[in-house]
C-alpha cells in the first residue's frame, strides 16, 4: 500500500499557560509558570498547588449556553480547543472535505469526573431517582470525541483512547496511521482532562504520586534532584492531521509534518515504569526509525518529564537506550510540565503542540525550576530559559500508568 504523507493544518489549546495558541506559545517560550495555589475546592487537601485553567468561559470559546450546560468541564475544554483548531485549518465538512472522510480521534484519561462526583452526592443525599438523566452522557470519557464529531459533522472514523498519561499521544499516533493508510482525509485529534478536584487529588496524593511542595515555582521541577512528585493540571489540546495532497489542494496552512509513531507497553507494574526502560525505548525507536532519523540531526525531545523520582531517572535511561549515549547527549530535551503541570490525558496533545511550536519558532522550550542537577539525569534538559535552535526533528514522549508508552515524531514540512 502506498503510504500517504500526513501534515498538521490546525491547532487549539486550553491550558494553565494560555487558552489560545498565541498566548500558549508566548508563555511557553517565556518560561511562565502556570502552577498556582489551588482555587475552588472548599475542603482540606493534602496538596496545595495545581495547574488550573482560570477564567474559562465556554460561551466566549464558541459553545452555546445549552452545550455548556449539558457538558462536563473536560468536554467543554475539548470542544473549545477543537473550534480553535478547525478555524485555523479552514476545514468544513461537506464543503472542502467529505463528511465521511473527516474523523475524530480524541481521548481522556478519566472523563467527566466533576459530573461523577456531583451525581454521587445526589445519589447519597437524595436517592437514585434524583440522578440527572444527563449523568451518563456527560460523564463517559468518549463523549468529548462524540460532541466534537457532532459539532463538525465528522462522520468518518471516531476513536477515543484511554491510556492514562499516554492517551492523547496514542490518539495522535493512531490518527496518523489512519490517514497514512487511507482511512480518512483529515482527523481532529488530541485529548482533554478536567480532574483537579478533591477526589482525584486525594487518590493521587495517597498513592504518593503528587508533589507536596507548596511553592508553585518549585513544585514541578522535572529532572531536578529535589523533585518529589507531579503536579495535577487540566486542559485540552487538539490538532488537525490531514493528508498532504488534500491539504495542498485547498491551500491549507501547513504547520509541520507527522513522520513517525511508536507504541509499546512495559507489561511490568501498574504505576512504576520498567526499570531498564527497554519497552519505552522501543516506542521511541519505532518513531525515530519511521521518521528516518539520521545521527547528527538536530533533535528536540519533549520529555514526559513528570517530576517524579522514578519517571525522570527512567526516562533519561530510555532516551540513552533509544538514541545511544552520544546522540542522547547531543539532543535538546525539555519538560513543559514544569510550566503546565501534568495534564494527564491531555498532556500528550498539548506537548505535541509545544513540539510543533519548537520547530516553527526554532526555539527549545525550557524546563523551568531545574537548578539542582540529579546525577542520574545527566542530559541537556534546557534548564531555566528557552534556547534558539534550528531543529530537524521533534519527538514527543508520553509514558502512562499501566505501562503505556507512546511517541510521535515531527519534521518541518518540505514539499
């Protein structure tokens, strides 16, 4: 089968450091910290900081009052980011793309957790007969993809994914494959999450996964020896993947080309990574090989970089195993979770957007807060501030609970 080329023609983002691509990009390269003291939760918490989306107004983002009322926060984020991405791409089903050739591959690690919590309170306080008839369609994790498909009349393949922190890297990778092998002309892909609430914070905190640091600027410090856990965050990232000839025929804006995807499982432990990093390195190697990576090319890696003791040490080993020691030390690496926090199922898509911006702006985003080197993390993590770099290739890594590993590779588009 003749493999088709896949390009990115639109992007949209809702995040702790910006709810438009322009704001996100400016804050990303400026090293702005979007982590702050938790707001809106009125009960004692073991954790004090998070990456929350502030001043989000669904209606100003393009949702009607009815759509907002019938949607959990994670779905609102997803639709808002999709509206941005589709506006940039200029795609309109039935006009410049057949509806049955437009798909949606968008996932969430948790889904409508706010709705789940609120309706559980109703059950306990008022009884089952008072539960909202909208409870299920607001809570299920596939509904964001469904709502986007309805909004844009995308009648092609629709495939939500749930793979924890790797969710939206998997949706992007599978969208790439679907277009490459001819199953769609364009796919709206990404992920969304809105799980900054007392139940999720309590669960993650009691499993010893979250940072206990109270200073927002020192809580998410990937690859620093002082790191002690990740910082929960929320938001959404959406990208439009499109078959090259289809994009060229309609004179679409082309931001980057998707050139590789890797996917593997540690099959080791439900939260801890496989210590030798071998499975995750396979996912990286798959993406690198498909992308045609050549030694000596200028490489940027947007690391999973969660700021947990195990992840950052293991991911460093993974990168060395995938690239070899020499290329690993040559690569420019950063964790944008140092600025956004960990957006769970949305993280991969938002970090893929950051990787596109790195290519387009010829800059490597920083890992802020990294001031005390960990001897086990000895690569170039771009500490403190962004650096200029004419990049050839960008990789975005995601490593999720359950052992899910995913990696997507990007290049500049050259006809």
